[in-house]
C-alpha cells in the first residue's frame, strides 16, 4: 500500500451506514486503497447521497478547512472554505466564485440496504 493520493475508488466498497450522516449534512471519508489514499465526502439529502472527491477544481485543495464543514450555513450548496466557491449538491457544478465552468469531481455512491456503497 502507498500513501499516494488517488482520485477514484472501485465500485462495491461499503463506506458505512447511511445513519452516520444526519440528513442535510455532509461527511468526510478517507479510504486507504492499494493504489493510495482516497479523500472524498458524501452529502445526504433524505435517502439520497451525493459523493465528490474532496478537491476544489480552482486550486486543488481540500474543500473544508474544518472536518465535515462542506455545506453553506443554510445547507443549500457545497462551499470551498478557502475561496468561497459554491457548488450544486446534486451535480457539483460551480454556482459562484472562482470556478466558472468547472465542477467538482463526482464520487459515485449509492445507498444499498441502509449502507453507503461506491457505485
């Protein structure tokens, strides 16, 4: 195993129970894979989950300076705490800030039997 950073995960990896993420919030996940370490986060809205690589398309930095602080105060969008860029929760597209025309890198996740699983 290596500590190199990777930006994708294989399908079928169980991340954890959906109940670990309160509705309307987000949670950071770090997975140690053979190829390296993956950093991502999952946003929960009801029974739906939206996953993204934890990397701002503007500067390549992790989005949250504080653990799990990925959402705006009203929980309506994902925010980069470094440059105040805003991203849509459902598709990761830039809504404002220094990222016009860019999007977050999707991390395909789904819910299977109450667990979050990579797709």
